C-alpha cells in the first residue's frame, strides 16, 4: 500500500482550464492533469481566459442580440419550396453557440438558424 505522502496531491487553486474541475493533480513532473476530462497543462504558463467569441457578419461587423440583418444570398430551406431570398431583412436576431450562430424568425418561414457569414448588419 502506498504512503499518503507519495500520492499525487490535489491543487485547489489550479482548476482545470478545460472543464473547471477542481480535482486536478500532479503527474509527477511540472504538469497537472484533470481526472474528469484528461486535459494536461502547465500551471506556470501564464495563460489568460479565452476572450468571448465575437460573432461578426460577412463584412466583419460585430453582431449583438436584437440587431437587424439582411440576407446576402438565396438560402435554400429544407422542406420549403422556395429559398430565403437575398435582400430579406431579418429583425431582432439572437446570437447562439454552434454552426448556425443566429436564431431568428423569418416571415413565411418561421423560426430558423442562420450562419453569420451569409448576412450583413442592416
């Protein structure tokens, strides 16, 4: 049976930067490891928290919740006989995580998700 002083000890002040687990432990060297997600990191590296991702339109203009945007090209919609036409104005968008990062309602189509690369700020 191992002695308690030989077991890797927990680092309460160094939570995992990947999943924020507080159960990080030393791997015997300079690295720490998270038992929950398997992420390894060096606590001496001075890394800052990643900045929140900014969602921008096709022209690079940052978008915010409640903005109005204009669709730049015809976008086919699965299950609909016609696409969302270029030039359609979409009001009161909501920004979301994921591939389709704009949630909105379009007249005649209902609720849907759009990619920010196909719209510009109105």
